[in-house]
C-alpha cells in the first residue's frame, strides 16, 4: 500500500516475512524479487536477517506450504580393479591388507616396516 506524498510503501510484518521467505527459495535472485515487489535488495536482505533472528514470523499460509529439497543421487566410486580381490599378507601377528593395484615398492616398504616393528 502506498501512503503519503512521498510514495513510500508501508508493508506489514507478514508481507515482509513472506517476501523474505520467497527470497530463500532455490533459484530466486534477490535482485529480481526486490524489483518484482518494488523494494530494494537491501530491504530484502534485512528482512531475511530479521526472519532468521526470529524478529519476523511467517504467516500461517506460508509456513504450512510444503517445501521440497532436491534429491541428488550419486553413484558410488568404482574401483579401478572391480573384479580383482584385495591382497592380505600376515607377518607374525600383523595382518596387512592392500587394495589391488598397490605398487610393489610401497608394499615392500610396509612389510619391512612391520618386520622392523615386531
């Protein structure tokens, strides 16, 4: 609502909270939203801060609206040697397990270190 000779808009706290909540939706740009509601982006940022701090509360109509998060499914990392089996070496009471493809030099250093420690 525009009031007075200056043309300033007086918004209720419910309207401010609704605009702030709308700005938090995925893909919404604050600049575009501010332009749509004839506000400045700084006002929207301020209302968002007040909403986070509990100084503004969402109207029941907005708070009860279901919101969904995007579901992202990632494939588990594949082993370079999917069909190969792990190597298991027993030195005294120590079991050394190595993944397929481990370098022979690295494996021999580990075995020497285990022998020296036992």
